[in-house]
């Protein structure tokens, strides 16, 4: 390895030094290499945080051979001239020159980060090349803003000196194109890493995910992982230039940043995989455990508290010696942390971190390190702290937002907070997460506001080193916290400075000063008439589509927000076809907007474009798999297209998030039956009953299930008879039916459901199904009882006047009388035959009596009564002609024959 190092060009050392600015402090001993004066100068300036000096250095001046005065009146011409200067400088494709351009780009990128995120907040020159005398007005920043939002998304807030970010992107993209096309240039692989960081930062300052940036990041991060994704590749690239564990740090950070890319685009599962790889590379395996401790000042008895536990084998070598196989950190042990906690604990009786109980044994030795005079906790490396923070961000994004989620994040926050050595970026993200958590609890809201005040003040303090983590505009967070605390007046100024017009409108509406918001936006439009975001905000507050049309005009038809607003307006007016077209146009600009795909699907469905609706809802669930409503709509569309398999899968996903929707379960039941999953169908019926309070059920589905049970019983009985001719149909049915475990479970579940329905609803159809169920179970007496209740439920005045009701009553009567005859045949009793005879005679007599009565009295009544009786006569005549009526007469004949035969047999016996 050392021999390989002697052959290393000096650029590798400079690449590593530049990368160390955002990874970890440089090692105490550095390997001496050949010096390239210009590069060495700019790298040294970047290492010390003097980014403006780096942009003014001789190295930067050598790249841009321009006059000190630049008379261009437009930023487009100015940056085109800079682009030509870079091309001229790189015309011979020299490695040193390419890396020099990369270093200038990194200096501009870090200057932008320092100005907007990490601090200290300093005044930067109007253009990224400070020595140039350029008359750059506000329109130059507006130009830079348009370059960054050209992908279809707007900025999430106002950011200063956007030209620095655009300038860095121009340089890095130029070197990227050169390195990609010229195979003679070797090394400089970290330039792609820096470009990926810049694109990720651009995504983080936008208000929504951008598909074009996502595609670029996938390519760039794949290249970074292929070159630095494991330890062997990192060591083979830098050789002996690396410090002892520096290869692990590099691998851990490239995996972490790949995870941050996925996290920025809400791809939680992909992010989790990269964070796990980063955890392994960092050599720090941890888990959440419990320990007794005190959470409040006045707490008397200790309670179980969550604590982060690090395995002994994964602890850094600098950690204190351990007596146990695990290490538990006590955030209260660090003197600096303890002092800060004491200051904040005065505001709330809830401790910043739990105070753990010590019993003097080895297990709690480290927990009570501060009491015993030992070093507290584990001194974690910056990369290991970043891994813990990544897991905390994963919990925030992946879990349901509730009180439990915040408590699950607590041990991660407290572990990072306990570290004596950290960097601003990690501490900043940790504090923001703590503030979000504590601002949701009544006992810590005031402390959250004080923490945020301190965080804002820290922005103005120097912080030369930072990691590339999830960037968050702190002033926006501060204003939102002020609104949540009711300090709307203070938040208004911040929102106005950040040009967050939607938040400003919301605040004025809370103050019932909507007109003031309108006047403010109009005043800003008089200063910046070509700002599409302002026009959209004005349209939101005035509900005027003309404002959105104007936003499209000034943005050259590139404002996705304006198109979405017009699409929503068209949908609300009922113009679904136009809404669909507008949504298609908006989604063509930015495909990573799940709500837009959902709205497109809804508009297409209303416009009767089923295929487009399916496409819209499919894309919506691809981007947001937790959207239960989109899954449900997709399933219903598949039902309409008779695609039961696809509908079943979609319903299964939808019910993960909408388990309390009985309507969704009701739709799911028939689909489950269609694909043959009867257990899911039965479960769906049960859920509908439970969720609707026994008020809703699917009678058709229950009928299908009963028919399937009867079909299985008959087929199994036929199989038994075929194998055993001596076995009767009844015994074969009962024996084989009871042996089928699946059918038995289904039958039991179906019986429980039917019992629940008949006890709460008492429908005649359900009593009939319940009777058939008892018949399958071989219980004729219970079957007879259920049939009797079915007949009673159908009885009433409607039977003689409604042919449909008469048919139901007649069929139930036939089933009842057949069951009477079956029981009579099996028991030899005549009681059941007499009951059947009486019921049939009564039913037939009811129809014939209505007909005779109507014919006999029709001539003696008034006109109205005569019309009514004529109607009854026609209805009675119709009933007597039905097949059911004839079946009743036939059944009565059979009963009378059997009664006569039974009487003859008894007479002969006597």
C-alpha cells in the first residue's frame, strides 16, 4: 500500500483534504506530497472557512481571465462569459486545471451554505467573483432563482446569494461533462460526489420533490457508491493517504448521503437500506433499550426510560473501558451539557434528558459516571453521530406522527445532545428535532421557544466544519413555532422577509386581516411583476383564475403551481375534461407530486376516462404507498374493468391504512370471493358488521358463500357415496363435511355472522340463510325454527298486494313445509304434517279469498273503492297464476296424500 502511495499524484491528497472539510477533522499527521501552489492556496483557504478569500485568490483569477470591470447589463450574458472562460481554461483538459475548477465550485457552494444555513451570517459580494466590478441588481438574484426553479418547483423560502449556488453548479456540470467525455483524465472521482451534494442541496431548498433532480441524483449517487461504496474501493483510491479509520468514515458518509437523497424524496425503505449500510461502515451497532430513571424534577419513583445502547464490539477505541457487554450513555453526565440542561430545566420541570438510577453494580457504572468521577458516555465520532441522527430522521418520516413517535425519537436526540465533540450541522438538526418534539407538549412549549431563540443566535457564531445533512431553513422553522405559540405578529415579519406569502396570508387570516394580505402582495407585485409565486399567492387569496393565468404568462408556461390551481378550479366548476388536461400538463413538468397524480385520477374518473384514471392512481400509490384513498380508488377501477386479481391486491393495500372504513370492507368482500379467497370475504363481512354497528351487510355475498358451502357439501357427499355404495347420502354428507377443516372453519365463521345479523336485523332473507346453515350442520329442528321466523318476517298486508313479496313468502313457505315433511319422515310424527297442511291451506285460502271477496262486492261500492278492489282483483288473479302459487297447491296435495296414507296405516294397525 505504501509503494502504491509513493506513486500517487498530489491531486489525490488535495481531493482528500477538500473532502475532509465536510467529513471529520484532518488527522494530526498528514502525508507530505508535492505541492501545486495555486491549488494548495485555495484548499488551505477552504479548510479554514475563508470561502470569499478562496473565490478572490490567485487560483480563481487564473481560471477566469476577465477584466476587472464587466459591463454586461444582464446576468445571462455575464454567466455565459464565465462559461466561455472556463471552457477556454480547460481546453487542454489538464487534471490540475480540472481540479482547480472543482475547488472554486466547492468554495462557492460552501459560501452559500454558510450564508443561509450554518453561519456565521456575513455579507457576501453580489457575484461569486469578488474582484469583478459588476452592476448586479435585484434582477440578478431573480435570474438565479429562475435557474434553480426551472425544474418546475419553487423555492421553499427566500435564500440569499443564489448566484453562488448557480455558479457552483455551472462549474461542476462543466467538469462533469469533461470528465465523462475525456477518458484521458484519471481520478477526480470526488467531483461527482460534490455535484451530487449540490443537486441534493438544490432539492432541499425547493418546496417539493423534483423529478429531474431525482433522475440526476440517482445517476450521481450510483457513481459515488460504485467508487467509494466499500472500504476496499476507498483504500485502493487513496492508498496510504488515508488515516487509520478514515476509509470507514468515507464509506459511511457516502452511504449516509445516498440515504439522505432517498429520504429527501420520501423513499423511506430505500433510505433505511442505505442508513443500515452506513451504520455497519461506521462500526457502531446500537439499539434502544430501557433503564430506570427520572424524567421530571419532582418525580419520586423511577420509571422505565428509553435509552440508546451501543454494543461493546462496535464502540470506538477511544471509549472508556466497559465492565458490561453494552454501553448506555447518560446525557446528563457531560459538564457542558449538564450546564445547558440546568439552564433549560429552570423553564420546565421536565428534564432535558432522563436521570438514570444507580445501584452501584457494574451494569449501571457508566450510567452514573458523573457521580463516580469517570468520563460519561461514549465519545462518538462525527460519522457515528450522523448515523444516529439518520435513524432519528427515519423515525420521523416513516412512523405515524403522534406522541409515541416523538418519544421513540427521544433516545437518539438525547444521545447526540450528550456528545462533547460535535459539529454545527449535527447539533443543528438534533436541536430542530428536539424543538419540534417539545413544542407539541404543553409542559415544554416554552422551553422549545427558548431553544429556538438560542438556535437562531448560534447562526451568527462561526462554525467552520459541517456535514452535508438534511438542511432546514431555521428562520422558517422559527416563524412556524411562533405561530403555534400564538405570537403571530412576530411571525409576520419573518414570513415577509422570507417571502413565504402563503404563510403570510394564513397569519393575516388568523388576524382577520385578509385585505392587508392582498394589499401587501399587490405592493410586492408592483416591485416584481414577473414573480409567478406572487401571482399564485394573489390568486389563492382572491380566488381569481386570472392571477394564475398571469403566473403562467410570466413563467413562460412553467409554473406548476399555477397549472395545479387552474386544474383545481376547473374541477370545482365541474369542467372535468379541462381539469384532466391541466393536471396532465402540470404533471409533465414535475412527476414527483403524488397529490397531483391523485387529482389527475379523480378528474379523469369524472371525465369517464377510465384508463387515464387508472394511470393517475397507479402513479399516486407508486410515489406514496401509504395513500389508502388512492389504493381504494384504484381497486374500484379494477372492479369496473373486471380485473379481480388487481382489485384484490389494491384493496389489501388500501385496508392497511383505512381499516375503519366499513364501505371499503364492503367493496373488498365480493372481490375476495371472486379470486376464491373465501376467508378474506368472510372477514370482510364481519368487519362491515362490526364497523357499521350491525346496520350494514352484503346479502348477495352471503348468498354466494352459502351456495359455495352447499356445493362443497354435495360434491364431498357424492365422492363418499361413490367410494362407499352402502353409505347413505345423509351420513356421507355429515361425516365428510365435518372432516374438511377449511370448510368447517368457513362454515363456523359464516354461522357466527348469520347469527349476529338475525339477532340484530331479523331480515327474512337472512333467516332463510340461517336455516340453510343449520341444515348443512345437520340440525333440522333449528332449521325449522329459522324457517318459521323467515315466514313470519314475510307475512303482512304486502303479501297479497306485492307479487315480489308474495314470491318470497311462497318460497319460504315451501321450504318450511318441505322441512316439516322431512322431520315427519325421520321421526314418524304426524304433528309436522298437520302443521304443514294448516300453513298451506291458510296461504292458498288467503289468495282465493281476496279474489272472491273482490268479485262479490265490487258492484256495491263507490267509485274509489271499486277502483281499489279492481286493483286487488287483478293482483289476486296475478298471484294465482304464479309458479309459486301452483307449487303451494302441489305441496298441499302431497301433504294431504301423506296424511291419508298415514291414516290408513294407523287404521290397519288398529
